[in-house]
C-alpha cells in the first residue's frame, strides 16, 4: 500500500531559492521572522513567505514584512482545477492593492510562476460599472434591503418598478402598456410586462397586459418593497 507523502512548506523552498538565484540574488532561509530573504548587491532585500495554500494568516504575515522591506512576495503551492485558478486571480487582485507580490510553485518540477510583483497600486475606476452603480442607487425607492443579505430576494430598482406595475394592474385591471407607463411613471412598463421576468404579467390583447395570480400575490409585499 502506497503511503501518501505529507507536503510541507519547506518543500517550496528549493524551487524559490533556485528561481531567485537565477536572477542574481543570494538567498537564505529563516532569517529573523522571514521565511526567505534574498539580497542582490546593494539593493534592498526581497522577502518571500511560504505557505502550501492561501490564508488570511499568510496575508497578515506578508503585510507585516512590509515594515522591513518593500519587495515582499507570498509563495504558495500551485494547485489544480478552476477553483484554484480563481483563487489565484482573486489573490492577485488583493496583492496588487496591498503592494505585495505573488508567486506559485509547482513542487513536482520546481516551476515558479510570478503572478504579480510588489509595487504601488493605482487602480483605474471602471466608469461603466460606476455609472451602473449610481443608476441603481438613484432608481431605488427607500432602502428595502438589509445590508449584508444574500442576493436571493434582493430588492432592486427593477423589482420595485415591476411591483409598481403590478400594484397598478391590481387596482385598475388590465390596461394598455402606454397607459400603465404614463400613470406609474415607469417608462419601460410595456417592455417589462412583455419580458415578464417575474411571471407577474400576462398579455390579454394586443398591447394590453393583466396580472397573473403570482403577480397579485406579490402585491401583498409591495408596501415594504416600495418604501411604504
């Protein structure tokens, strides 16, 4: 029976040492509180913290090392699958914000891959996403959600508008889309009722929409959702 080999953080060291030596550094392990310290000529030191996987502890350690060196990397074992690749992508984003470097090590063949180098972070704002955020904020009536809740059941501006339409049809009955838009102030009323995202509306004639049973049931929650 083959006994599984238990991996250790020290298994990462030979590959990291060779990688840095290849760039002209003199490399030593366990210097002070640092796992790896590399020095090249009169340049400031480079510090690398070794871990088998990502953790908040690793982030804390690397941030702490920034008090003694500007060039700080975290190095973790290179894993398998999409989940690991997503973790690398997320951690790379975090490292850039913190001014840290990130490398992964494939132990079986000592392959070291650098995903980002340490350095100051100057993020570029995404104007389109910012516009979407502000549009959603402005479109909300009141504050119907609890901060920190899951996306399930989240009340959006779109849902509030749909409920306005449902309440109107509940009170007035089936109507032309243009009339609903004019009386509710929801300009996209016809499109929303036609798309019927929540299953609340039904077409009863050309350009005329009514309320389904589920739509009538949704109206009972409209007071809270519409900021009432």
